[in-house]
């Protein structure tokens, strides 16, 4: 029953994908499906899974391929023996000789029998061919694998992977049991279809499933993620360490701490040191401040885990996290292999080269990072949705260092107000506005783009975010009405009224002040505010006195008032 529930959840999870991606395909296949066509899809999906940085692709029979992807049921190979023989049949025409990792059968309550084919990603450096032809996907269409895609896969074979190297004499007793326990839970959450099997895997088999061990021999990645403290010794001269430092505005050290393996656990321990205070800011058009944490938890973890995945450990340096008032600075050693942050964001696709592919793949399986290309873009999107400055990358090719700065404070109120009033701005436009608020240079085309949208003013290079944003949204008046005026204004207004026309009843005072109070207050709140104002002027300020009764007050000035 538990397996059935997990498979049903997996089917519905895949059906909920917004579009058919290159690594996912649905086919009705109500009665049959061409064998040659099935082989082509195996080749295409395996290659695309490799390019997307995934460990597998999925092909589902019995589900319509157009949203809402109705379950229609399938009678394809309607016996366990026929399905089992398919694994051997399909491998005969595939190069290399792969086959389906699993073929799951589930009776779905909406429409009957569904088949889930789990297709392994193409091996690193080896594209998968069906009958001598390499296939790929272009959107939802099946076609030939492009020369560029083929080169990307083949280039993987020549890329040295520090993290995949086996460590001589490193035994399983170097592995931290608590890290394995946490890793099992994370792996099960990532792969619910395997959850029932994970409990039967010992430590060695679990690490092999993560491709971190071979025949009981451990990779460097295994020691980085799961090793005990003493696991740093077999990694020497490489350094596996994270240093957290707390500094004041002037850069003076206030506190620091070092963290070693297992990084699966110690990265969370380091995360607990960060002071994620509540930050308040006043959006336009409201009296009430917005309260948010300084930092988004997902953004912090993604930044730190990216450092772990992409650190060049052979350089012997540490990963650094510096906490200053209102900002976090993450630094790892090594070139930024995609070369251009803007290109990563625009393409929203996986990088073509990974420094520590084995380590990165395991971290994906453990839900620590996203190597499908969306991690960096999502960091930008999360900051944008909080109306905070965007992450800032500094790439130092000479020092072979990558630094990313995460802001936990606002820099320019106009930037925040622009994002609030223009929720439909593209991420590319928001990136340009963020550069404006940080006084970073823009090229003429970028300035023209923002100026045409009436988002900036000034003459290059002195460009600034337009103060006309508030005028465009016609929020100034309501903002003033909602904010209200200084208490002294109401007091002086009342004094002038009584000085000019003599003592005033409560009704007359209400008629004077009610229209002046903030629109955001209810009638009852406004009357209470007036009552508090009169009490303060009589008891504390000594500027008014009640010459009437408690039930029929008549407010007059104290003689000393000028």
C-alpha cells in the first residue's frame, strides 16, 4: 500500500509539471506503441537527462500529453513477463547497452493502468544512440541530437572530476552514521519511488546508490559530505572547511567558527549561526510596516551549498561566509565555469561544465542544490519577490575566486517601491534597476530600455530610479491620507478653532478633526484618537480645560496658551 501511494504521488507530481520538459514524456499508448519509436524516446530522454544534470528521465504510458494530462489507461504489454522481457529487448539496439532502470505499474483511480518507465541519464561523456542514431528533444518534439549537444556530452569524458577520485585506504569507518541517517531521509524525499527499498540498504550500498562509493572504496565526495571530522586527513593537501566570520561595519572581527565534514550536517550548523533578524519597511500607501526576515532561508542555503559543490578543493583554501550588518558574503575558490552570470540567468539552463560533477550530482539527490540551471535564477527571483536588492556576483579570474553577496537590507527606497508598483516587470528589467540602485554601469541600450519604460531619470552616467513612479501609480494622496499628520498639527488646529470661535463641544471638535484623520482608521478608531488627544491636552499639556460636564463637555483654552 505504501509503494502504491508513493507511485500515485509520483504520477501526479509529474503530471503537475507546467510543461513537458526534455526529460519527461507522456503517451496515451492505450493498446500498443511502436518498438522503434520507444527506442528513439529512450535515446532522446537519456541524452536530455544528462544535459539537464538529472540522474534519470521519465516516460509515462496511459496519460494524455496535453494539460490537464488526463489518465486514460494503457494495456501495453499487459503482463509482468512481457514488461520484464522489454528491458532485454530494448538494450539490444542501444549504444551503450542501457535499459530501463525500473518499469513501475500502477492502477490510477482516475483512469486505470499507468506505466512509468525510469530511463537512466546517458553516462558522462557517452551520448546514447538507438540503431546508430543519436536522438534528442526540441521542446516537446523528438529529433536528432544537435552537434552542440553531442559535443557537450562527449566533452564530459575529458573533464577531470576531483570529487569522483577514490581515496586510497579510506574505509566505511570514516563515515559519520548520523550523516547517513539524515542522507537517507533526504534521498527518500527526492526519490519517493525508492523509499521502500532504502531501509534495506547498508551504508556501503547507500553510498553506491549515490555513486559515492565503488566496491567499498570511497570517493572524495563521500568524505566531504558524509565523513567524520578525521576524514579531512585523507583529503590532504585539499582543504574541506567552511569558515564563518562575524564582522562589524568597519570590518573588525567579532566572532568566527570553522566547520569541517560531514558537510551535509555542518552546513546546517553554520546556517544556525547567521543572525536572521526581522527587517521592517513601509510600503507606499499604507500605515503598517511590512515585516520580513533579513534573509530568505532557501537563498542562504543555495548560496552556501553552491560554494560546497563548486569549490576547487585542490587549491587548498577554505569556503568563507562573512556576516556583516545587513549582508552575507559567500566565497569559494575556483573559476566560475559558466563564465557569465547574466548568461546563466538568461538561459535558465544547466551549465555545460561541472568542476565536481560527482559531488554535485549527490547534492542534487540529497536536495542540497539544483543543478538543472534554475538555482541562481531562483536566488534572484526570491530576492526580487521580497523587494530586496538582488544577489551580487564578483568573479576574480586572477585570484580564481567567486564571491556572491546577499543583501539583508534595502539600499534605495525607490527601487523597492518600483518593484511593489510594477509586479509585471521582467527579471531582466529588475536586474538593470538593481544595477542602477547600486551605481553599477549600464550600456546605452540598457539605459534606453529603462528610460523608454519610464523607470529611470538623469543623464548617463548619472542615472537614477525615477521619482515619477509614485506619480504614475497615483499613490501619493492615499499614502498621505493613510499615513496621517503629526499629532502637533491636530492640537494646533484645535487651539486655533477655540481661540477664534470660543469653547467647543465634542460634536464640534469631531466635525473639525474627523475629516483630517487617516482614511485607514475606522470611525470608532478615529473617535478614540480624538478622545485621547483631548485627554492629553488637558492633563499633560495643560492647554485645554473642560468648562462643561462629563456628559456635555465644553472645551476651552487655558489662559496661558498663546
